[in-house]
C-alpha cells in the first residue's frame, strides 16, 4: 500500500516532485521464495543469445539455480563444450509472477556476473541493473527481451543499468519510443550521457546517466561485497539510487527490509528521469521483474551486437556479447570475442558469470 501526503518540496523546476510518499512492503523475495514467486522460462532467448533456457526442475538438478537462506544463485553451464549445430549453453531466465506500475524495487546484491579472470576480455552491462518496464510500441531497450507476452519486434520499453568491458561506473539508461527526452539539467548525483530516450535515434543509446562511483559495477562492485540498487517509478518520474555496501549513510529502511520506506529520506538519486518532456505514464505499462543470463555471439545478438556499442567500449571488431539481464532494474552483458566458437568451446570462461542475490523487495 502506498500512502501519499501532499506537500511542497524544494526541488529543481526541471525535475518537479509534488508529493512525498511512504511505500509499504508488498513482496519480499529472499532465498527459496524466488522458486515460487518467479517462473523459470524455458523459451527461446528473445535477445537471440547463444543460450538454452531451462525449466526450474532442470535448473535445480544442474545447479544452475540455488536458493537457500538469504541467497539466490543464478548461473549458466560452465563445463560443457557445445556442438556448433546444437542448442546454446544451458542458462536461466526467471520472470516474476506479478507485475507492477507505481512502486519501489530494492535489489540487495552480493555479486554481479563476471567473466573468469583468466578468460576476461570485455564485460558490459547496458536494467540495470537497469529498470525495465513494458509497453506496446517499442522494443525493450538493450538486451532485455519481451516480458509481457506481447508479440512483434516492438514490444516494450526499458530503463537499464549499463556498463561496458568490466569498466565502472554503471550507467542507468531509459529506452523508449518517440517523444521522450530528458532536460539538460536534473537533480541527481550522476552525469547525463544523453538526453534523447528514443530507441530509433543515436543507435539506441538512450538517455543515460553515469554513476559517480566505480564501485557501482563489475569487479569493483564485487570486491566490496556488493551493494544496493533501488528504483522508484511513478508517472511523474523514475529515480534510481545506488549505495555501495561499505558506504556510510546507506538508508536503514532500504538495507534492512523494513516494512515501509520513505524515498524522500534517501537523498539525491543517482539518476533521475522526470516527466518534463516525457509522458512516463503513457510510455510505460506494467512491468515484470526478469533476471536472466544470456550470451551474445553475433551482430544478430540484438543490442550487444551493435558495432557502435562494441567499438565504443574499446572492443575489437569481432566480439561476442555475454549478456546477463537483470530486469525491472537491470541488465548485464559480458563481452568477449564475437564468435560462436568462443561460447561453444570455452565453458570455463563463464565459471564466474553468476548472480548472487540477497533479496529483491517491492514496495507499493
């Protein structure tokens, strides 16, 4: 339940906020709860990665999914050499059974996926963690794929958290259809990297915001034991916060799994996307939470296969993307050599490509 009190806040006119909100905990996904509140989707990868998504029974039997206590581990197969003519590497994609509109999602993470240290060449996160929501008129941002059972290539929109080549910091990015731009000045701690959110412009780079700390992603994130991402979505704005695990002043309600949270007490967001020149309510519909792990190996591998994304990350012309999507709020992509052979013949390269998630909590 969301309790709203009306008031006037001192904020930039470019990022208006007319209400202060207290949100109540409605979904607390921890450990084995993920096995009943999420569905393992044994489907063809919507982003055309070199993976074979398996059902829950198979994932548990192969130890691709492990859930106990405050731990959810999601990984791919890291032992099998694949036949070029056979299915992709066994992996997992889980989808929340519930959908959300106005809400706050809090992600308590121990570890982002990485490439094995001796195999690492490039690592990318475009979902953030980035935030992903769904709609009818646009493809779901970078590599997050379809979430709401819609058909056709233009199915959804997304906000993603994006990083490249193991290089911090993360970027939080909004990907939409036409007529959605961000103001040049916003109240946030991150730095804007683009203002046009339309996927049909600027190579689908979206309107991004780069976090201010290198600990927001990849090896630097994992070295400190992880951190917390949070996203608040309303029709007036979408805000994203990141707190490293070792930071002083992390909001106690966000870190403790409190029964209620007050986002106005969380300080300036890392990224802010106001509705100044973007009708958020019309651009975004209900969203699921999707957590998945996929590997891209050609330019047909959707977002990670776009040359400008590879080359802009300092990646040579033939790279392969290993994309690990963490949605509602996030996406991760591991970039190595763009050849099917690499994914097929180097299973050990993916031994450290796994999610270690303490909790996903939703407040409404």
